[in-house]
C-alpha cells in the first residue's frame, strides 16, 4: 500500500523561541503563512528506512530521529518546489510526513497529534525548527499563541483576502541553528509585541509590515531589495525569512511579476494561503 500525504510549506514572519524543560513544551510563538504549494509525500513499507527528496536520497538528524522512533521500516519519496534550508519549513514538513506515514503504515496505536508531536520533538532536538510542525499541521495564516506541537501548542487562524497571492523567491540557504544563535532578548520582546498587535488587527498586509520590520533586524536585505527593485511598484509588501523572499501581491499582478523573474532567471513559487493543513490519501 502506498499512501499520499500533502503538507503545506510554511514561512514564518516573526517569532519568539520558548524553551522549556522538555522538547514537547519547547517551541515558538509568532505568526506565519502556509502556502498552497505543498510538500507531497508518497510512502510505503520497505526493508529499510529511506527518504528521497525530489529524487535525491537524503538524511539528516531530524529525519533520523523520526525513523528511529517508528516501529517498522518505510520508504518515503517527497517532492516540492521548495529549497531545503532556505526558510520554507521543509525539515518540519518532511519530519511530519515521515512520522504520519510511519503511524499509518506501521499501524501504530496512537493519534495523528502524537505523530506530529514526534516530528516536533525531532525538530527541537536537531535545532531545525520550533514552530513549523504545528503551523503546517493546521495550515492557514496562523498566529501561534502557545508553544509546542498539536495537542499542547495552540494556533489561531486569521482571515485572508482571497484576491491576494504569495510569490516566494529562494535567494540561497541559511541554517536555522545559525539564525537561532543570533537571536537575542530584544527580538523576543519585539515578537511578543508584534503578536499582540497582529491579534488586535488580524490583517495579512499588516502582518507583512510587522514581519519586514522584525526580520530586518536579523537578515541582510541588500540582495532581496536589489532583486525586487524593478518591480517594487507591483508588490503590496514583502519580507525576508532566512533566504526566502516573500512577496504579497494582487493576483492580477502575478503575471507581470513572474515575467520579470523568468527573464532574469530567478526561481519562484506562486501560491495562495492554504487554509487546510496536513491531508492524507490512501
């Protein structure tokens, strides 16, 4: 039996790490957007644990942890347009896909939330993410108001104007561990304040403004601003998460923007906000 699991890619805009005594209660609060451009996972039982991403065999500590926790062996083939390490929450999505696949194929006597918890713990222990798993599990334009995985953490979904689209551009890679190391107390205070402000004014354009203000304190915007300078007038707003440049645009401007990107050999993803999270097909 082959099962199919789809998981939205996630780009957070601002965040505050919350560290607890156990990985289950460690996580982040903040806000982000889940993309309709998903990670698609196909999984089946096998003689050994293997993971292929876009046809390339890969392994890293986050996934090794999940494989070691499931009671049978599975082969996983995963596909998306996202770049690992750029800022799309792919390590969390892959961990979530492998963990849920293990739950179903190994016939574990447990819940989807507990499978998601396993993926969350793997992310925390490997320092590859703090809030992506819970965000991707539920989907939407989300505010994470309590840290942890599904069942422990808490998210609220915020409304989105259906006429807007997201254009995401990959500008390289940037390790999450390195990002967390340069994160200081002032960033946490700012993220908490921005979360409160967003909940009082749950508007995606306001979210973009807050996210740009927040991430400018962490990331170098010079390449991002150079990339979009000729098309800035077509963009409602933008921010940079690690090395993913996120553009909020009106849907009737998408073609003009993508024409420019293609002429300049700049890779991109066009997406809507995906309001559902993990989806499973048999």
